[in-house]
C-alpha cells in the first residue's frame, strides 16, 4: 500500500532540498522501528530454519512471509526515511521505480500471503481429509507463489504504465501518479487492500464460531483433548512446529488493528475523493508499518507457546 509518499498526490509545490539530514522525533522513531523490524524478521527466520523439524507445510507460509517482509523493509521504509531526512528525492529514477514496485506490488504480496494463511485454515477445517492427503510443503510453496503472482497481476500494470506514461518529476517526490490512473487505483485498492482485510476478518470470525461449535460437540461426546502442537483440524493428528489457529488468531488481530486505519484512509481518498486530516494519515502509516514488526514476534510467541505446551 502506498504510504508516506501518497500524500504528494495533489502536491504541486517543489520540495526545497536540504543539504543536511534533518532528524526529528518522528523520523528517529521510524528509524528505530525499521531497525527492530529487520532484526526481528531475520532472527525469527533463522530460528525457523536452523531446526529442520520446524519447516512444516504450515510454517512454509510463515517463512515466505518473513522473507517478503525483509524484501519490503530493505527497500521502501529505507528509501522513504532517506527521502524525508533530506527533504527531497535524491536517489534517482531507477531507485524510485524500485521503491514504487515494492511499495505497491511488494506490500500487496505480503497482504496476499496473510490471506493464504486464512485460506489454509478454511481448507483444513472444512475439508480435513483432503487437506491431510494433499497439503504438503510443495503445495504450501505453490500457494504462496500464487499469492505473489496475484499481487503482480493486480499491482504491476499500474507500475508499468506509470514508468511508460505517467511518471511525475522527481522534484515532487517519488510515487505512482494515481491521479492519472484513477480506475486502476480503485481496482488495486479494492483487490489488494479492502478485500483481503475483509477476507481475513471474515475467515477468522467464521473459524472461531466453527471452533466453539466443534469443542462443544467434543465435550458433549466426552472426547479427550489433543496435546499441544497437534492439529485435529488437518483431518487427523499432525505434529506442527506452531499451532496454526494460534498463529491465525495473533495475526488476524494484529492485521485488523494495523491495517484498518490505512485501508480506511486510502479508500476514502480513492473512492470518495475526500482528504482526511493529516494526523489520521500519520497515524495510519505508523500502524501499517508496524505489521512487519509484529509478524516475527507473533510467530515467535506461537513457536514458544507450542514448544512449551502452553496451548491445549
């Protein structure tokens, strides 16, 4: 999702270049969050990869998401921070194209992988036998690849058209010219931001209701409970490095909290043509950028909780 540079959509005044970087409390906070996000994603990724038994069909989704987070963090927040520090875009056209690609398609890939986790749980719950027989690491990887391809199908045309026809002068900043691609902007916003958030929230609510009903039936039938780290949602007992529903619960809540302000902000702009207060934009950007920091720590909590058998 376009972040800080998106506020430049109607800006027609060239930015005054700054000779020296100007650190503010807000920019310092951004730098700290970026550093912590990169460190956390690398640390948790290594923790998953260092023990082969932790690489299961379900954790493939988490590993791919961590890699996607790292690619995004290495480009977009870093270049935007530099842009704000110097008061102008000084990194050239090629870096701007790279920034716009990861800001649109890259963030869309992250979102679609989150949706894949929700779809995975729906499959496991409603078609457990099929899930147990057909879901493996290869299928999980192909599912993640499909999510990334979908993000490219939706987001890449706008990036290409911007490069070929609609690119703005870099003295106004580096961002896709959404005003020249209004229809695509609405299409991209709906399919890569609004719809995924609705799907994640809807799937989680549905699975929670289903889980309550299933546990009620288990109690009524007198069935025993399953030990931590195994999933009865997968058509039988399957040892997992993390509890899938715990991961879904943690990420669904964090995604809802972190993404909703930004989704609302840009939906109001692109569909209603209304500009909301600047404080709401700053708040929405801060919350949205925190998701890449929360993901690894939530996965670490799920990993620790499963290993220590905190989950029943």
